[in-house]
């Protein structure tokens, strides 16, 4: 597993209430939400950054996006949400275990960065 906080959550070393989980990923609420709904979709496979994903990760990446859509729908934001993947330190990534931010619950104007 990974030595990041997400790897430790997946391994059960750090408790975190899971909104969803399956054999490929878990979903938790962000502890520092930027929007009223802010969840993290985290693959069980420890891929450090999106650029580190390979062709063999294609199905996993698609699965993560479908889980993000499902979670948005279940939280009532399915018609308007933002999906964010930060890649690398320059892209704002702080935990080097790939994860998707599902954000919504407030209007986000075009061009607005969170």
C-alpha cells in the first residue's frame, strides 16, 4: 500500500468514515471542504499522480469517474458539479496518491477556480 494518508485510510490505519467503497476505490468527505459537497474518490491502487497512470490503468480511471458521477447524483448535485484532479505540486497536489475531488452544492461561475 501507500505511505500517504490515503494509503493509511485504505489500509484501516487511520479511521475515516467512507461514503462509498468497492474493490477499486473508496470515497470520503474532504476534511477541508471548499464547497458544501466535497468528496474525494480515491483508488485503492496507489498511483502517485495522474501522469504516473499507465495504459493498464484505463479501466480504473474510467471507474473512478463513474463513481464520481454516482456520488454526485446521490448527494443531489448530479446536474452541476466540478470534478478536479490536481497533478503534481505545481498543480496543487498535496497528497501524492491520485484522487478526484467531487465538488458542488453552490454555483460555480465559468472560469472560477477553487
